[in-house]
């Protein structure tokens, strides 16, 4: 009878009932920050973008050229100047910060100032180089001024820039913002406000009932963290969580045992790579003693069968990585030649570089030094742990020794961001447009706080990317970016390992809309959840 009663409750759920419901998201990685200007990882974006609204939201087609498809958010409308070098954003007068203060043009202006201030060390700083400044025309009008016309001007100012409450951060120095009390408990303008952040446990958000775009259809959202993905999966299968953004193929196979949980497939904007640090992890001004050598990087790339690796990890739910882009991006080019899998050529190249095997040795040496290094891997990622073991065996087959260094996610991010590693298996989710390529793989991303994790530097790549980002035609952009991708793939600053085809797990009590490939959480405020049993599984 208890089961029948539960099914009856779930079957008659309505959006009104859902407004008091809790959505529990199970995940194995905790955000490094809740301020959008500092967030680089997917988990941080998912939470921070519930707390902060943009000026506009990208359309379902993920167009980044001009303003076609973008929908109003903090800006209720906008106007272009005749020469396209200015965009005036007119703010919605109903928009409020979570402390009740109105959102004003100075908040937009202050956001750009902070992002571009080198003392702030915001990872996305170089993205905004084309915006000269933002002026305050009146309290509800912020005008973005551009140094040149480009196809992604609106995407930069209207989508990538998140306004911040100038009144709440007035006394915080730019170099202290990242570690400030405000960063741990931010005041945003989004549909949810922060209730609590318990490190290594959970983050709880509560709906803003009087939000200017209307109250969310959820009462609250809780992200529950676990150091291992298997713990998160068990929570989903046990009904203690409602949603998990990525299931591994074995987890998908297990769904047959849990009819109350269903698979939700969606296109992927994720790719995973083995990043070779081109700079010495201790003396950053010096080349890495191994990976500063392009020929060595290429030889190690030839040692890895990426097709087999993707099959071993995902079966039919993944594909080998192509480069610093994903297949779902509009400018993706699947015809660019990859460095081939060729163990014989890999061994021959290592021989030619002076890395030789002795008669009784399994690891190559040169000048008395072993061809050996350590690779960082987050313990929270089952797929990356498995990939590390496959890579370890592949490198050993050509006489190289890779030690696996597993770290909790926070420790992994700290070492990654400080470039204190030889190599690292990194997961990345790029933006829809090409505008972020210079700061993820170009010299612009080498500065403190930048996202060029491999410390890759190429004038040819930088020039081609800069031209491609600023091309006014999609055809021309694709042509120029192909040249950039050919360059970086040949230089092998990383081994592009795999691109998963995402499968989320969702409890059947959750009504999940079509998920966007770049941001599954984009419409989270409009999700609905049927009523739970009286006992709330996430409240202690």
C-alpha cells in the first residue's frame, strides 16, 4: 500500500506542487568558486549560473554571431550604434540583487573592470580584450564600447560578461576578491540564492520567489558532492538524488535494475585530454625537461591508440578527441589529420632523440636520466582514472614510465591552475563560440589565472586564431581556424583523448527538458519535480 500511495503522489504532481520541491543533483566534483569570473570547471558553472544572471541568454541554436536568437535577461533590450562599435544595454528595472538592491548600469561597468584588471586574475580576462570599456549612460543603461567590429561582439558583452553587485564588493581589493567572504557567499541576481555551502558535502540554493523573471518552478536545488563517482551513482540509484549529469557505460547498463531512474542522452560539449606541461613545473620560466620537446610529445602521441581508448571507456558512447574543440561546435572540422597511432614510429622517434633502451632495461634513458614523469588525475573521475591506466600501459610499451598521481578534485584544480605538474588528464567544456580559444591555448592564457594549462605557445596558432575569431563570415572563420587547429594538433601540446556522448541519469519524478550540450543546467529554474516522501533525504 505504501508503494501504491507513492506512485499516486508521483503521478499527480503539478508545477504548483513542484515549487516547494527540492532537486538533488549528485556529483563527484565541488566548485572551486561561485563567482562566474573565476569559474572554469563545469560544476562551478552549473551552480554559479543559477546565482547570477547574464545580460542575455544564448538561443537554442547556440549562435554566437551577432545577436540573433539571444533572449533578454538582465537587459530587457539593446541597441547597436550605426558603426557597430557600441551596444547600449537597457536593464530591466525589475531586476534585483538578492539583498534587494536594484541591478544598475554601474554593476555591468564594474564587472568588466574587474575581469580586465590583472590583479583580479580572472581566467577569462583575455576574452574581453575587444571591449574597450563600458560607460554608464544612466542608471539603467550600460553601453559597451568596442575597439573593432567582430562577429562575436554581442556574445562577449551580452553573454560571457556577468554583472556583479558593485555596492556589495566596493571595499574588496581586486587581488582579494577570489578569496573574499563575498566569494564564499555571493549576492547574485539569478533565480536562486545561496543558502549554504558545506565544503566537501553540499551546496544548497533556495528559489527567489519574487525574481524579476518569475519564481522558479523548484523550491530549492541541492548539489551533493562525493569524492568518488560511484558514491554519486549509488545515491541516484537509491533515490537519494534526482539527477546526475554523466553516467559511465557500466552505470547506464545498470539502469535496467532501477526502473525508477532513466537515461537522458544529450550532445556533448566536453572533451578530455592529456596535457603536457611545456614549462618546468618549478621554474616556470624554463622549458619542461621532457615536454618542452615537440618531437617527444609527438612520439608519445603516436604511442596511444585513441580509438581503442575511447571504445574501452565508452563502448559506443564516446569518440576519440579531435583537437581543442568538440564536434558539436559550429566551426568543428572532422577532416583535420591527426597524429596517427604508430608504435613502430614512436619507438624510432624516441631512438632518434637519444632515448635508448639498454639490453636489460624496460625504461629508456638519455644522459643518465629516465624517460619518466608523473601525471595528475582527479580521484573523483572514474573515466580519467581508467584512461590513466590505459595510457600508462601504452607508454610503457614504447619504453616510457608514467606514474599516476591521484588527487581529490580541489587538490587537482589547485595543482592544475598553478601549473605544478608534468602532465595532467584534464576535462574541458569550451564555450559555444571560438572567442575563448586564445585564452585556453594561446599566449593570452599564459598569464596568472589564465587557462592555457599546457603553457602552449605558437605564433602561427595565435595569428590564425585571432583572425578566425574576428572573421565576419562563418566560412572564413572555419578556414582560418582549420589552419590554427592543424598547427596545434601537429605540435601535440596534448593528446586529445576522448569526447563522450553524454548520458545523464534522472529519477522519473523529474521532468527534464531537452538539455543543452554546452550547459545542461541552462533551464534548471524551469524543471519540475514530483513530491517526495515526507522524509527529506538530504536534510540531516
